[in-house]
C-alpha cells in the first residue's frame, strides 16, 4: 500500500489530531510537541474506535472512550487495563510540507 497523505503540516499544529481513512481501517495522526505519531483507530481490547477518545498531547497518550484503556501514541503500548496488547503504530514523516503515514 502506498504512503497515506494526511494534510499539510501547518494544518496539524501541536496538540491537534486528525483521523484519516486508510481503506479498511482508520488512522489517527497526532502532533505531540511537534512530533507526529500515527496509530490504527482500533482498540486492542475490543476493536472499538480508540482515536475518538481523549488524548494528552504532553504525555502523548490516548484513552479509549469505550472502556478507558490508555495507550502510548509513540509505541502503541497499552498502559492500562482492560487492554494489555498494543495498538498498531505507523511511521510518519513530513515530505515537501505534507504529513505522510507509511502504511504496510
């Protein structure tokens, strides 16, 4: 699958998130302190939409809105129960001013 163009970098400033469609799944792209991170919009606990949850741009974490599992946006690691498996993460880069997610 080719890289996914998300948005011009200036449209995703620090503290902002954008949810984009990657075909069969969604990807949440987050700007935490000027660094971009991307995770699959699927909680590893029950397959719910994790990217719709509250997130902390300083800690770079997101909380699933369904059951409260917290995930590290940098690594995808589950930080709290009920989730114990990580969520899938994707490499992000800025190329020619556009934020791009590298999909497998």
